[in-house]
């Protein structure tokens, strides 16, 4: 049995209490309210709802390029870099990124993995010694579903993904697709595929939001990556009014995959509350893939990020939820329980 003490952000609304989290066999056995001398802040571990970990071989390479030049298949800088990287280099780079994510409080990520079956196997190998178990959306071929957790499509304007969608349905696994990143033209055909997840939706219009709500399709937004690629700002507030919205860091080549930076940027640049942002960074992503974490409640998986509330950065903070979302950094992480 293990226990951590401090200010615990409990339940679905992250209500702060002074107390302890009791952990037994990897599960939260109890959340107990009690007086404690600990100044630590205990939050759910983060779920990064959209990554491209293969980009770990080309960090910063595409900054300053347009979306098409940077990442569009098949001839962008990203895809040329991926083609050049040998398997050992790729596995090592992705593993180091996963280790960084673990150090900064992330329990899992929803990764769009390029290079088909070989790419998926490489990510499995990279993750093998790390506590993070990525949820892999494979690509390029239907047979990737033999090893991947779902299928991730680049965008409805890039190809016809009907067969891949049917294959995912037959296997009972999620189908996810980028939509509305450069412009709105691929949103309707993406929704026609009845996806389990849409990524970006920067250029979503009211009629798209209504369809998203009618079809109950969750959305992963990546505000920092959208800013770096200069494609616009996702309508985060409007999306929250219509569906589940999760937060992702997107391409590792553009931004470090730390949820602290993503949360702070989102809370600062959009009309959303700190609680909404923390939900986007934890429970929302977990719900999309039916992962039993993202909430500190008895019976849930013990996936926790413990922050040093007496660090030079956090000492004197008066609002623990805002502190986690707007102020905390990787330097404030004291312990990660996965």
C-alpha cells in the first residue's frame, strides 16, 4: 500500500481537499480528507490526446514552414525526415520523448503513427521499457489494425478512407481523422466517415459543430501547433458547448510534448476556465479511449502527478487548480505515479 498527501484535486470537478490518496495494487483505494502538513498538489496524470511521436527524429526542423511544407503527406519535410531515419534511430528518439512525457506527468498519449505496421511496431518497441503505454492510431494500410489500437487518417482530402473505416468498425476499434486544419473543406467528408475522434477542427463552422454534436464525435485540439503553423485558432469555447474536447500537443517536431505548456497556452489565449482546461488535459482524453484514469476517485487507476506546492514557482499560490493549469512547469513535478 502507498499513499500520497497534500491538496488533492478530487473527482470530475477537481475539488481541492486537504488529504491523502491511498493506492493499492495500482488502483486508488481511497481518497481521505484529513489535515496534512504536505504542501504538495496532487492532480490526475495527463492524457495527451494527439501526438506524432515519430517526429522526434526532427525536432524544430519544420518551424517557420507552412502546414503543407512541414507535415502534409507524402512529400513534406516531416515525411522526408521519417523516410531517412533508420529503425534504431526512430525507436531511440521516440523512447526519449516518451520518457520526457512520463517525467512531466503524462500517463498516455493518443499517437498518430506513420509508416504503417512497421511504424506501429517501432513505437511498441520504444514504449516497452517506459511506464507510458501509448494508444496507437496506425496508418497507411488496413493490416496495421493487426498491431495498432485504431486507425488514424491524415485527412479526408488526402485519400478515400472508406475501407479503413470499415476495417476499424469490423474490429471494434476507433477510427480517427484530422479535419479542419488548413481550411473547412475536409470537415464534412470526415464526418461522413462517422469517426470516433476528430483532430484540430480549427475552421469548424456552426453547421459543423451541430453535426459534431448530433454524431457525438469528440475533438482533440492542439492550439500551440496551430499557432506555430499559422493555420488559425480552434473555436475551443464553441467546441466545448457541443462535445467532449481533449487537449493534445501534436507534432513533436514543432513543440515539446508537455501538457503544462499546452494547458497554460490554452488557458491564456482562449475564453475557458482552468477547470475546463484541466478536464481537457486529463479526463477528456481518457474518455475517448475508455481509459480508467483522469479522475482521482476510488476505484480508478492510480495515475497521478504530484507537484511541489512549496517550489519557488508555486509557493504562495492561492488557487490549486489554476496553479496546475497556468503556472506549473516540469520543474515543479515532484513525483509521477503511473
